[in-house]
C-alpha cells in the first residue's frame, strides 16, 4: 500500500512541477520583445526598433539608426527604456504585438505614438 501512495504522490509532484515550468516558460515568451517593432510612419517620422529576444539590436529614429544605444527591460518585461546621447525612449507593451512609445529628446517636445510588431 505504501508504495502505491508514494508513487502517486511522486507523479502528482512531477505533474505539478511540469505545469509550473510550462506556465513560467509561457509567461517569459509573452514578455519577449523579439522581432521588429514599427510606428509613426504615417506621422512623418517613423521608427523601427529591432530586438533579439529582449536585447536591443538597432533603433531607427529621426532619419537614421541611432548609435551608442543602451536598453533595459523591466522585471515583468512590459517596459523597455532605451537611451542614447541626446535622448530616451520608453516603450510600454499593450499586448503581444502592440505597444506605445514616448520619445524624449533634448531641446525637443516629447512625442508619443503606437507601436506594432512588424509581420515579416
């Protein structure tokens, strides 16, 4: 009798651990910024922001790719802050493929607009 009880308990613990790991992996996947995010092209000064997972690869803004960009992602993965010599951008995730960005540049008015993950 004791052997069956122990086997059942072990099976339940293994299933519980698997479900927890699967849920954690899903949550991490949903918070990834992986891909190309675009916005404001109709507004005249579009942006393209490229991530590999949550690592910033490039940011196109104000007619050129920015140099010396730094990026940090919040613990929950919903907010990315990108800085460069003359400014800062804060990206907020609204959904799996949508977000909003506010750009602060020295000597200019702040600008904010929607972003979407580009379907390439």
